[in-house]
C-alpha cells in the first residue's frame, strides 16, 4: 500500500498552497494566520484565486501584494478573461508586474451567468485562455500556470477537446498545469497518460482538496464534474455532526492520497487550503515536510 511503501523516503519534492481573497476582516485574520503557519514549509509558490466574474480584482491584488511585501513567499495571482476588456485585464497584469509578481495562473473563468450557462467572451476581452496567456507574455516575463481537468471540464464533450485546449495553452506559453481536485488517483494517472500521449510535457501538478466538510465537498464536486467515490463517502459516513473526527479523517485521507501519488512518481503537489492551515500543515508533516529549524534540530 501507499502508506507502507512511503514510510522511509518518499516525500513530495515541492508543494504549493492555494488561498482565496478574504471577504471580511475576520476572514482576513484567518487567512493571514494560515499563511504565517504554512510559510515555514517553504512552498514553491502560493496562489491567490480570482473571484468568479472578476469580482475580487481588488482583493486578489491586495492579498498578493501583501504576500510580496510581508513574506518571503512567491505568489501566483490567478486571473480570468471574464467580464473585462483586454485593456482592463492588461492593467491588472501591469499592476502585478509593478508589484514584483512574476507568476500568473491564467484562466478563462466560468460563464458570467454561472455554471451551466454558456460561456460568452466579453466583446472587447480576451476570447480564450490561450489569448490571455499571449497577452500576459506580451506584457512581462511571467511564469504562467493553467488549469487541467483529469475528469474533463464539465462543458467538454470529450477528453480530446480538453487536451487540445491544454495544448493550445502550452503553445501560448503555459509551463505548468494544476489539476482540478480528484479523489481517485487512477483517474489522474489515466489523464496524465492521455496528456503525455498527446506530446504535452509540462508538469501536471495534482490539486489536492482536503475534505474539511464532506457534504460541501460532495456538492462542490457535483458542479465541477469531480467524481466522489463510494469509499470516500463511506469514510465520512455518520460524521455529519462530528467536525472533530471529520478533520482527523480528512488529514488521513489526503495524506494517503498524496503518499500514493508520490509512490507512483509525482513530485509536486498543490493543496487547496480553503484558507485553513491546520489540515494542510498536518498533512505536510505526515508527508515528511518540516520547517527548516526542525530539520536542523533533527539532524544536529
Ligand atoms: P480553458 O481550459 O480555457 O477551457 C475550459 C474548457 O472549455 C475546455 O477544456 C473545453 O472543454 C472548452 N473550450 C475552451 N476553449 C475551447 C475551444 N476553442 N473549442 C472548444 N472547446 C473549448 N475560476 C475563477 O473564476 N477564478 C479562479 O481563480 C480559478 N482558479 C482555478 C484554478 C484551478 C487550478 C482550476 C482547475 C480551476 C480554476 N478556476 C477558477 C475555474 C475555471 O475558471 C473554470 O473551470 C472555467 O470554466 C474554465 O477555465 P479554464 O481556464 O480551465 O478554461
């Protein structure tokens, strides 16, 4: 099993953490406590999402800027094409350049009418993710990451279309893909085979979602097209009123998933933190990641 095989040596070579911009002062406090808690684990980068329809433009920028100013972390700013002219999007890109940010997660974004409605590009906006990536690259020397979907994008009829879109994103300059969350690692490896089979060689970093709340996650998974296996539901069965045990199970489940990925050759892991440090910190600890001071003590 994954646990047994990885007890000795295997650990991810690099981790990254995703946050969302806070809506209230209380949420901002939680976020910053989480960033400070996770900072000593030296993530390769931390990313900050962009609200649906560009609703968090200011808050995303403020959060990313504060990460630059107050931490040694390398932030990646998410950016979408939705509901904005090219000029407006370019202004956002330039403001990141000025702030010292060098990594953007380039996305199309969800339809302005919400999931399930048809995506219509803004008439004066970037029409697609590859177009946005070209826009970013024309403005500055940014590293560009993009999204990938091991279970297909919900709008997509076939993997072939999805993988062709991924190829277009790579051709436009993307150097890393981060996946939508998934729970069945075989799904990820089958997808990776398809991507490699299509001659796409950029890292496809698994996005791991620790299940803080099973019901919420199941509802969210339904919208994003991620399959929730019966065994996962079974693990959380009967715990609806027991948040404490749910959290312990969540750490164990996510650590087990990552151990198995690492055993099967994955080197980089991206965590959807939901702005909470505790689970992700515990999972990283299980995976053998330590703050630098602890490593020195342990080997002294
Ligand atoms: P793309 O990869 O460009 O396209 C998605 C799909 O649309 C394709 O796979 C294909 O099925 C179809 N498609 C696109 N172009 C064509 C074409 N030319 N011909 C035929 N079909 C086509 N959303 C936010 O609003 N803010 C965020 O910060 C954010 N961060 C995310 C981070 C990650 C890691 C992931 C996985 C998703 C994130 N999303 C975010 C969600 C994302 O915006 C939605 O999934 C959106 O619907 C698609 O965006 P995309 O960049 O993946 O689109």
